[in-house]
């Protein structure tokens, strides 16, 4: 046996596929859904994107990957509207939870105001800041 470093897409794909196959063998059939990417975007009158949310749905839950609002249109409700859109979509798909992470220099209070709860925190990561993990249970 030997351990070697590899940065290839093929190796990354193989590792991911092996873990997914293992996981699929452990989960009940009703949770074995395909991974789905869902994005919601906000465009201004000139058709320029000013806000957006990317997410991934799998196993009856949604992970918010990124939520961005241009600084020029912040505090106008677009971030909350995007969360409401993905929450409604998740409920329609019978998901039971949404989860995400954010940093102390980003928006933990924004998510708390929108009904999310902190379930984990890594202090001083990156140095001088904290990383928060939040979730929201959905009623279907």
C-alpha cells in the first residue's frame, strides 16, 4: 500500500462516487433522491443580476451553497425573498430541513432573523473570525 497525492478530476470523481454508493446502501429508499441544483436570481431593470442564491437538494433537505446580494441593493428584502423562495421550493419537494454556513463577517444575524438556528460554530476560522452552521426545520 502507498499514499500518493493527486489533484485530478477523475480521482475526485471516483472518491465521490464510492462514498455516494456506500451512503445509498445505508439510507432508506424514500431518501434516495438524486442531487438537484436550484438557483434563484434577482435582476434589475437593466437585466443585470443583483442578487442570487445557489443551493443543492438531496436526501430530503436543501443546502444553501451561496447567497449573495449586491451591496447597492442590500437591506431591501431581496435576501429574505430568496430564502423564502428556496424554502417554498423545498417544502413543495417534501424536504424537511435547510442548512447553510456563514462567517461572522457575513450574515449570521440575517439568518437568525429569518428563522434559522445555529447548530455549530468554529471559532477563529478563518483567523480572527468565526464560522457558523445554521439550519431551519421545514413543515411540509
